């Protein structure tokens, strides 16, 4: 499955919490660039096509001062990680 499916299954992760959990699990600091491949493989094996990394953005001084944000979509941003090639290994 190397293309975006008509009805993708997307797994939403609270990025900061997930990275903290990964850091504890692997007993070292884990950031988005150092998430072990087996963690992505685990998600792909569950049948997810992509991971929605909620909360990935650089917070400005004003955002930090005015936290929490106001309004339904305030502070929302995302990074979508495509798991297509990893899904092929688990098909």
C-alpha cells in the first residue's frame, strides 16, 4: 500500500505525552527524529495508515504566557506521519 487509501485509518497521538512515554520506555531522550523504528512498526502492524501528531508546533512567548489557548481550534496544529511503507511489511 504505497498510496493514500480512499478511507485511511489515522491514529492520533498527544505528541508530548507520547514522546515522554517513549523516553521512559527506552531510558533515553526520544524526540521525533529519534523515535525507534519498531515503535512506528508497532503502529503500522495495528493497521494504521498514518499517525496524527497533535501539538507539534513551536510555541511563541505569547502562547506560553496565555496558556491554555481559547476557542475551539486555538493552538491546534498537527504533523501527519505516513506509515504506508511500514504497512506493506505487515500485510
